[in-house]
């Protein structure tokens, strides 16, 4: 008789929390694993730049593209999570300008992505990721 083996959900959740707390997916729909949260944040920044090179970021579409959540769920997360101008579901980023406004917009986007899994932005990793991203692209 074959013995059934069950997945330990707590172990899986722990692995996702350590290596992909945003539940990011690759283009085939599989979950990505990152060495550090910093690398995860850099990956998100790179995808944002790729998807929205002119800086007009549709937050619902971004969330859908990164996580595979359906658009209705993404809309709900955005509407319930954001205040002010971003509540409309868009942010404007000036990629080349490494200033406080751009940093706050990027922070808002990352915080929003964390809302899906009810995890918190790690500011230390986030600052390092933005610095790495800016260095790679020559943004000042």
C-alpha cells in the first residue's frame, strides 16, 4: 500500500515569508524564490520599469502582473488600501529622478504589494534595493 505524504503548510508558509512574501510569480505562473527581500524588491522595481517605462503605473495591473491575482481582487486591494491621489489606482514615477517624491511613490507601491499577504515592508532591504536599482540604471 502506498503511503500518502502531506505538505506541511506551516513550512511552506515560512518559506514563502522568507523568500517571497509578496507571492510573486514568474511568467509561467510559478512562485519565485529570492535569496533576500532586497533581491525581491529589486526584481519588482525592474518589472515595474519594464511594464511602465514612462512612469505611469497602473497599480491594479501591476499587482495582477506580479502576483496573478484576478483584476477584481487587485481592484479591491487598491481601493481598500490607498489614500489620496493613489486611491485612483495610479502613481506617476519619474524614473530618472532619485528624489523624495519618487522614493515615497515606490514605497507606497511596495507597501501596497505587501497588503496582499498582510506582511510589512522591510525598510532596510527596500532602501538597499532602491540604491541598487538606481546604480544599475544610472539614476541620480
